């Protein structure tokens, strides 16, 4: 069964809470029980400030695989979890931005290295989450790893493509440089649980922003596993924070949070985008809209899904003047 | 160190020989001639290269804020007029402007720049009469910069693929542009020049108090033989601006004005898919370290807050002085304020002209009253003000704390709030403690400190050892609640192009 038909079979706007497991709980950490050994399951938790807390609500919701089987209970994150995540992001952001571009480049490359090491786990999770075959899942995971490598290379190059020296008509040295916007909220795409998330997250953090990510509501497991990679990749705690839960309970709070500087709503549903954009106005967040052609048809493997101009959506241009004189 | 209380007003030290009362030199009146200026009794809307009456016919009076005398009556656009103007722009984009090769668009823009240069004095005088700004500013800053903007963006019109390689840059369509009254012609140029260079057509709404140089610009458009409908200008109150920016056939919105109105516009446009740039309010920190060249800093402070009567979104309205130089700096600053010549905007010696409107004057007065009420100490030079017109003395507040309204709200008038700091980190903390982030200033002789401060300021423009400099090649725009997008330079060009061909999907 393809992920599309699975998603479509749910009533529009229906929550994953309304699903009920067709099969007993299974682990995604491999095949589960082998012979007489009982498998050790993983608890999927939030990722805030470099730690893996459970949601403060103490609540969870069931995550089903594409075939309707129960995969895990994920944290049903809350507004308060978002606040904690924003606080952690705000605290971590200046230090991350202050690292040299070379250093950030190496850290993003390190993420790719560690993802590569967990390649089989990611493939298995994408297969069960998205309901795709091994070949497709392999392409998707490989592309996600390669995407980190690609953005790693931009860390110390994009400022040279978007910065300028401005030949003003006067005796002044004048230049414009990009700086990270600050704390960026990311609404991860619902369907593309891993590649979609990596494609949106990498251009946000490469320049020195910190991110608060709302994972795919129905397919959050690969995202949680990604945070385990981030935690061991020298990405400072708080630079990426990930909340799982129900979008209808979370997106508006992220969009309206007064200490978030930008919102990537590329992964939000088209129906919710206008309300999110309006909520983002309160503190003049930079806002990235969903794709005009619709997210359903968006090809995350296409060349356009990675672009240095995406980095540009989450930077500010600062112009500096100084007189030239003796 | 204690902050000594100073008397309310006091003369400059005699050694300066500069205070207004006992200045060793007097300035004879030096009025700019106005006999070559022709202001029509009535201006219609400029739609399709024609001056047309609003439907239904309705006008409002535009006055000279320095004399309160009427200058002209201008058309009060209706919703139907907005539709007409957008339709003209839409048709011009479809049938002529978007099909014109970039090199030909460029030549039209070069023509406009040249005609503005040829008619520069006319523009400067009308601008000063209508806005209240001193003639030396309109003559030496506003008008030359406006012409330079057209000249700069003219050169981009046929080079878009080189500006945005691999992005398939395309024009957006009709740009709706709403501009403020503080730099009427310059803001027009900032808006129209990049829009036309990128292949868009425009409908521009100047502020209702300052439409005259826009209508003078309409005459330049006619002289330059632009195809009808490429530039359209309509006048009316804010509601008409809102009709314009929300019009369904508008693809791009550019607004310069207050943060409150900018937010209203952004909310109305949420979900519309229109590309938006907003250049909004500011409350810039101007930070003076103890190793700064004080006399230069004084000039920079004065230029920062009293330039254009302080009616500047990027004005250096919060002065942060390192405590060890507080007293000498304040002494010099007060003395310098005594030498500012306040009065007739058309006098070539005038430094500070008229506030643009009675409403703005009342707003400035209200905030100044709040500063006094909240316990800050006011200083104003003892200068004479004209008996008519909207004038306000250059004002300085000491003993200001971060929580005072005059330290937090944009005053948009010649009012400076002085605060102090001890360490660079304290200066950074205080300077960034505002929802705004348009500009900042730093004064120090130490190079490494300049760059530390430059990096730390959450502001789109940082002037180091200078202030309030502008250039067409230099991107301008804010962080945080000062808006988004940049104007000027290659960054300002991108704001008028559809660059969605490769990845980017922001506003």
C-alpha cells in the first residue's frame, strides 16, 4: 500500500488519534522478536536543548505504519513544550552563529557521517512510516544524507554569493553581509518524513539559526531518530529542537510565538497556511509559504528541493558603512 | 560617576562662541527663489499617462506645513479609481512593458533620471514647500539621490540574468506601492526605479500630505514618453492604500511607513500569495564610546536625529554615551543644539524645518510631554520659532531610562533620548532591547570594537563613525519588527522579481 493511499483514506482533517491499531505493537528497530528473544523497543521522545524529555503533558498518541500496524507511542507535545524548545533555541543560537563557518560546515558533514552509519535503521523506518519499498526508501535516505553533505559545503560559501561590497558614491567603505535571522520555526512536511524534514532543516541551521521543528504528525519516527543523530554529531544542544504531536494543537502557537523570528510553513497544509501567516505578523516573522503547486506533488528528490536561496530565506542582510579617511 | 543634573536651558560655553543668543555672527535671510515654480491649482489622478478626475469627483487640500497655506487641491481617489489604475497598470504590463527588451526599459529609466536632474531645483523647492524639509536637504540629498536611484536601477534592467544566475528572473506584474511623507520623492524613487527595471508596472500612492512631487514626477513620466499605464499615481487616505495593496490584480506590495500599519497590511495580505516588502519603524541606537572623536560624533549625533526634523525611520533617536565621556559630550551637544537654525524650510541656511503636519506635531508634543511626566530632563535651545507653521524645537532628554516611552516608542520628530552605559556588552544589551531593528550607529576609534559592535547590532544598517548615509547601491531595510526585504542594491532588485524558479518560496 502506498503512503498516498493510506493518507488519502483518512478523512480530511482527521487526526491520527482517530486511527486504531490493526496489529499489535511492533518495533521499528529491526525485525522485533527473533526466535525466543524479546526485542528491545525504543521510546520516541522529544528533543529539547540537547536532551530527550517526554512531553510535559505526559500524553502520547499512537503512530501507525502504512499498513495500519502500531509502530510506537509518540509524545503528544504541547504549547508548553514549544515554549521550552524556543527558550532552548534562543539560548543556543548565539553560540551556534558565533562558530566559524568552517566549523558549522564540519558539523553538518558530521551529521551526514552519522546518518550513514544508521542507514539501515533509517531505511527501515522510512519503509514502515511511508509505506514504500526498500528501493524507494533507500533512495530517499541516501538523498537525505547527501543533502547534509551538500549544505555542509554551503556554510562557508553562501555569504560570498549573497553578500556584496557596495560601490557607494562617496568616501565610504560599504558592504552587506548575511546574518542568521535567529530562532526559526519549521513545520516539517507531513508526508516526506525524513527527506522533507532534512531538506527544510539543513538550510535553516547552516547559517547559524536555531530551529524548533514540528515533526510530521502521522510519521514522526524517522524525525525522532534523526534527533538521536544530531545529539551525537557535535550539533550543540538547543540548535535543533523537535516536538512531536498534533498539528492542530501546535502550529498556531509556533506561528504566534513572540520570540521566534521566522517560520518555515513550507510543510504546512495549504488550508492552514493563511492563518499561520496572519499569526506570524504579530512580531513580523519572516514567513515561507507552502509551495504554490501543493505539497502533495512536491518532488523532494528534484534539484529544486535543495538551493542556496533557501538559506537566504532565513538570513538578514546587514549593511555597514564606514568613512574612508586618513 | 554620577549624572549631574543640568539646568533646563543654558547657553553654550563662551569658548564656543556659538550659542544662538550671543552668536558672533548673524545669518541674513537666504530664501530660495520660488518664482520658477508652477504648482497647479488642482491635480488629478495620474492613470495611463493622463491626469484624470476621481470618480466621483472629490478633492482634498494640500498645505505647506511651514505656512499652513494651501498649495493645491488633489484628487481623492475612490475604490473605482483604484480599479482603474490597477487595470491600466495590468494592461501596460501585459501589452507593452513586459514585452519590452530590458535594454529598452533601461533607456526609459535613464531618461527619467536625466529629466529629474534637469529639473532638480524645481523638485527640491516643491519638496520643501510640501514636506517642510529644509531646502538644503531636498536640494543636496533627496533629489540627487532620487535621480541616482533611477540611474542605478536603469543599468540593471538588461542584466537581470547576471544578477540572479540560475534563477530565471521574471517580472511579477503590477506593483502596488504606498509611501510615507518624510521623503516623498526619494521614497517614490526607491519604489518605482527597481520595480520598472525588473519589468513591473506600478500604481503608487504617495502620502496624503505630500503628493506634489509625485505629481511632478508624473510630468517627468510624460516627458520621458513612457508607455501609458507603466506608472500610475493615485492620491487619497490610508483606506485607499489598503484597497490598492489588497487588489487581486496586484502581484507585489511595497510599503514604507509605521510598524502598526505595516502589520495591518501584512495581516490583510496573509494567504494572498503576493510578494511583500515592508520598511517600517525604528528606534535606532547611536552608541558613543569614550575613545570616539567627540566633535565628529557630535556632528553625527545631530545629523542622526535632527536631519529632516527627526522624521526619519532610521533616525538615531536613542543616544548611548559611555559614562566616562558623558559630561563633555552632553555639554558639546547642548551647545551645538543652540546653533541649529530652525525655521523657513526654503531658507538655504535652515537646519531644521517644519514638522510635516499638525497631527505629527501633536504626536511629537505628546511624547515629549510623556518624557517630562516620566521624569526625564528636557533640554531645548532657546531659539525663536516662526509664529505660523508646524515647528518644534530640537529637543534632548537626559536621565532617560530604558522603560520610558521616549526610549521605546518611535517619536518621528527632533527628539533625542540620552542614555548611558559602562561596558560594550551593556551597550549591546540596551541597544538591542527594542522590537525594532532598522539601524544603529557606533562611534569609536578602535577598529576591532567597531566590528564587535557591528556584529552584535540586530539592525539592517549599521553606520560606524557616520550616520544617516544612503546610496542606491547600498541595501537598506530592517530586522525584527522594522520589516522585511531590502531596498537598494542588488538585494532591492530581487524584491521585485519572481525568483521562484529555483527553490526560494518566501515573500
